[in-house]
C-alpha cells in the first residue's frame, strides 16, 4: 500500500490532485484508515497511470471517467480516434 505522498512522488502529480480525483470519484483510495489517511494499492496505481496517459492526450476528466468504464477493445478504438484527431490538429 502506498500513501498519498508516495503516490504523488511516484507519479509526479500533487497530493491535492489526488485528493481532487478522489472527490470526483475518478481515483478513489483502496483503503482509508481511521485517521483519514488514504492508501492506494498497485491496482489503483495502474489506474492512475492510465488517467495520466489520457490527460497527456488532452482528454477531459469527465471523458476519462467514461473511458475507464469501457472495455479494453473500445478504449483502444477511442485512443486511436483521439490520436488521429490530435494529429489533424497539429
């Protein structure tokens, strides 16, 4: 299990961003201790990596939430379409 601080350091995003992702139910902690500390397991860290990839590709947070809910095959198609769109913009 990783703390919010460890997740922040490993991913390069701020603790506040992780708290915000929890607030909007994009990335919820795997476990919250009685003292309110948030802890994340490896599965949550992998999910965060996906979120960061989508952010890097300029997906809005609301679209990322929907993407995380679709199957892998659909997600791959959405990514291909989005990359094509980004190439056209460039």
